C-alpha cells in the first residue's frame, strides 16, 4: 500500500527499502483482523494526540477527525517542524479533499510513495485507509530514522530492544507481537533506563495484565508516553497487532534515546550560563564601583568649585587646611579605586573575549573614558581651588595691610584738620592793625602751603579707599563713609581758605607792616615740619615682601632716606637760626614780643621734638628690615630644599616611566616570571613613597611660609603628584596586561612557545617600539605567519582581519588584540548555534521550550535564570507558557540574527 524512497542518507538504504517492501502489502483486499484494527485505533489515536497536544488540540475518532484535513495538516506540521501550505477553511467536500491532498503531497515530498491511498477515501472516513495513512506517517517520522549498528527502521528498533532487555530474566524479544504479551519487556525497558520507577524483581511472568498496566501507567506518569493500548487488548489477543506494538515501543525508544542528548545539552547550557552569570556579576560590580566613584567625584567637584570669599586670612587658612586633609586623607583611596576599576574592566573584557561573548558596554556615562574625564575635571577643579585659596590669602593680606594703612593716614589727616574750619571762619582781621593784618595774611599763606602739602595725603587716602573697593574689602562701607567725610571736609577747607585769603588781601591794601622774619620762619618751618611728619609716617609704614629682591629694594630706599638726614638737619638748624635772629633783633631794638610767631603754630620746640622722635625711629626701621631680610633668606633656603628634592623625584619618575615602557615590549622568561618581576618592580617603586612624603613636607612648609614662586626648579607639586599617580597606574596596567595574557594562554590552550613566537613576531615588526603595529607593519607580520594578504583577494581578507583586531578604526593593533586574534584563529569556542541546538534537544525539537522542561533538565538556579530572561514565544504552534530559547541564545553572544 505504501512505498518509501531512500530519502534518509544517514540510514542504511538496503534495510529500510526491504522493510518498506514488506509493508507495501497493507491489506490490499481491505481485510483487517477486528482485534488488530481495535488495537491500531487506540495506539494510532494516542500517538497522534501525543503530538497534537503540543498545539493544544486532540482527536477522538481517528477516521472522523481527519476527514477535513485540518488536524491532519496540523499533525504533520508538529512532527516535521515545518510549515505546510495554508489550509482551506471551507466546509465543502472539495475544500476537505484539497486539504487532505496537501497533507498527502507533503508526505510524498518526504520520500514516501503512497499506494492506493487517496484523499477521497480519507474524506469519506475509510477507516482502513486512514489507519494505513497514519501507519505510513509513523513509519516515516517515528521509526524510519531509528538506527542501531548499521541497521535501521524495524530491524534497528528490534535490535535496540534486544540490547536493552538482554540482562533481564524471562525476557526474550524476537518480534513485535508475542514477545510483548506478558508485559515484562515493557517493564525491562523502563527499568533499564529508570530503575527508580520499576521494582522489576517483584513482577511475575504469570500476571501479564498487572505487568502491562504497571508499565503503561509508569510510562504515562513519568515518561510522558500516553497510554496507547489496554492490557486486556494485548492479553486477550492470540497475536497482538505488530504495528500497534511497534508504534508503542518507538515512543519508548525516542523517550530514552534522547536522555543522553538532554544531559549533554543541559551540561553545555550550564557551562554557558555559569560563564554568563560570572560575567554579569563582574559587570554589576563594575557598575556599582563606577557609580560610587563618579558620585564621589560629583559631590567633591562642587566643593572644589566653591568660591565663597572669607573676611580674614585666618578663615582662608582654615580652608587651606581642609584642602590639605582632602589631598592626604580622602583622595588617595579614590586613586586606588580608580586604578582597580580600570583593572576590573580590562579583566572582564578579556574573559568576554575568551568566552566568545560581546564586549561589555557599561551604562551611559560609566565608561572608563567617562571616569577618566570626570577624574580630569576633578584634578582641574583641585588645581583651580588651590590657586584660588593662595590668591585669596594674598588678596586678604593685601586688604588688611591697605585697611590699616588707610585708617592710619585718615587718623593723621583728621588730627590735622581738627579746628581748621573754626580758624578759617574767624573775623579777627576786622579789628587788627595793619601789622596784624599782614601777619594774618602771611599766616594764611603759610596755611595754604600746609594745605597744599596735605593734598597728597588726601589723594593717597582716596586711592587706598578705591583699591579696597576694587579688591572687594568686606568693610568697604565704613571705609567709603570715612573717605567721603574727609573729601567733603577737604572741599570745605579749600573753599574757606579761598574766602579768607580774599578778605585778607582786601585788608592788605590798608596795612603795610609785616614781620619778615616771622614769615620766613613760618614758610620754612611748615614744609620742614610736613617733611618730618611724612618721614615718621614712612618709618612706621608696614610692608609685605615675597622675595629677597623686594626686601633689598626697601633696604636701599631706606639707606637713601638716611643719606638725606644730614641735609635735613642743616635745614632744621637754619630754621632755628631764623627764630634766634628774631629774638636778637627784638632784643637789639628793645622790641617786646607779643608772644608766639603770628604766622605759624610750629614752634622750635615742636620741631626738635619731632626731629628726635624721627631719629629714634630710624634704628627701629633698620631692625625691622633686617628681620625681614633674614626671613626671606630662610624662605630662599626652603625653596632650594624643595627644588633639590623635586628635581630628584621628577627625574626618578621619568626614569621609571621609561623603564616600564621598555619592560612592556621585552620578553624575559615566562609570563609568570614577567609577572613576578613586574610585581617586585612595583614594590620597588612603592618603596620610594617616603621620598614623595618628604617632598610633600617641604611643600607644606613652603605654603605655610606663603612662598608663591621658586626659581630653582621647573617642577611643581601638582606636576609631581600627577606624574607619581601616572607611574603607579602604568605599572598596575602593565601587570594587568600580563595577567590577561596568562588568562588568554590558559583559556585558549596556547603554549609558552606560541606566546614567545607571537611576541617575537610582534616586536620584530614594531620598529618604533611603540607597543602597537601600524596597518602596514601588521600586514607584514601576517605575511610572515603565512597569511595570504598580498593580492586583490588578500586585500579583502586583510580588511576583514583589521575589522577584528581594530574595531575602532584607529589604524593600530595592540599586542593584546594581536594575541586575541591569533588565539581565536587556533582554538574553538562555544557558539550561539551550538547553544540553540542544545535547547532544541531539551525542547524535543519544538521551536519553543516550557518552564517545566527547563526545571526538569537544568539545575534550579540556572533554570530560573533562563526563565527570568527568556521572552514569551509567539511563533507557530505557540502554547501558553512557551518561551523563546532562540532569541535568548543569540542574545548571549550579542548576535542580532541566527
């Protein structure tokens, strides 16, 4: 009735064809034993439902339920895993015949020649033809592909049963009818694969019904094999139907033959998931550490960017001490965290490459480059904050000096102006004699001279007030008020002086007498007295210097001032001589003096007193300048100490950076030897830390001494800190690169000699010793290793390789990328296709898998891991709870399409 073509190239064509020729004698006379027909109905119905339930349906009557062809087409789609042409949904006979023909055409396309089975017989509900068609389907999809030791189909299934039941007593499988009547063969098959389900020794050969029911119930409950026959049907028949028994036994074959495949598939999935879970944990750790470091930077930068001004030098020095505490206590642990973060990132990327996983891309803003950028911003903020603190200290010192100077000059000026308005507004000249008026006029002229001499002081007061305003002095309001009061009073004095002068000049025409000597005294005494006041003011003036040149300039100016004292003393003696001449003339001419000089209030005694006071101030000024000179000499010594240490440290850092550069491209010993050497080298570098601390101590002393420049060295503490941090980071990064090479070697099975060969080839073509090969250098290296990349075809191959080793298109190939490429060329790794094939085995060839199947085949934690990450399956034949293992597998390897 049916004929098979040799469509399965993997099976033995001779055995299959012989068996199929025997099966072609399918009851051509349309006669079938009623008992056999009943057994076939039950068995074939159960077999069909075992597949149809995957699509959520079943059949009740085998000849009726397949008449419209719909469930027949669905059955073929489930067992073949392929899509059939779209069925016709009409209820007319022609629609049903067309659907059945589509199913029969599909069967024929699988190499099966249908004989005497037509669509009309199926649509008419011909039981014999329907059973024959179902048996044809069972042969093709459940039995034909069975292969055991070069035998296939029926013979292969029989040999498999004989092998599996050979050790069991009372079991002798020679066929698919009589050998199975007592039920022991069914129980033996189950016990051979699942001894936990059957107590075989308790079974009795003389109780076949119990044996059969026990085997059928265990298979249905634990092996997912539906009950296809009743024990009474088999026992009550002299010779059970061979096709029914073969169908039933084939289910046992497929259930047990897939056990080893499932275990292998589960092991492969466990391995892949374990690697993925470890990588995800490393990713979570990196994200957490990166987030914490970035958060610390985010919180620290606003503090460093805060430019809130303080009112006093002491307040700013407190801020400076807080900044030193940040530098020495809070920042160093963060430097270590940053270094560890970069090492963790590199190690993770290496593990991902070795397990054929896509590169790890941190969350937005958490890349190593982002962290380096944030760190660079932090260091920029540090530098700006430190410069601002020093600038503010200088500004506040300048402000305190200017404020004190302002109040000193203002007090002197206010003392001088006290009573001047009352003097200028009096009308004494109205009742005076001519000589008295002349005296008053001369006195007023002397006052004008004095007033002009004080003009410079007033301008100085205003200039100091203006500078205090420009430097944002916190008490500018009171300074401005006092300055404004002085200026207003000065304007009033100027106006009153001009008015009094005009009044005296009008009176002068009537008065002719004047005392020339008094006038001469007054004219010379006033400027001299003003000079002495200015000299005393200068001798008391505070000063701030920052280097030896400035203090030496002040000393030179002071020496020049002292050189003028002899000439000033002569002027003083000359002024005193005028007063003596007045007394001499008065005495000679019998003139009775009325009292003090009418033109000035400056007496000889006051001049002598101020002169003595000024002379006493000179040695005090000498001592103050000498003390400051000693201080600047001490500061210069401190500069020299810092410069000597800084030059030594700077040269050390430069030399070590160059040595690390040489070490990274040399091959000395095994990778473990290189790693040990690098770690010892790292310890040697860390032992240099006391020299850094010594330099930090000198730097602190310099800052405390308010030294802002150093002509003895070009190094700054900031430059050396950055250089030291770069040195520590570079040696740590170099150690991490060697560790990654060891990891690559061990994971890929690369020998030490291969690594030497790779390193030798790489170094040979790295002409500039830059640690990276340019495109042409890399091409020459590939040619030397036997790659054909020279002709037109080689150009495309070279472009492909460059895309692997230089995905960013930088034009350079690092040694790590070179090692990864060479190891990838010589080793094998898991692929997405292999993982998908493993899941397909666990899913019994379905395009989806259920949570129950995952929990049955995988360890609990990895089963739940898959369930939580697999998307619902929405493709053909989807059932509730179906999971899409294909997209999950491709996602593991970062592939967008299978």
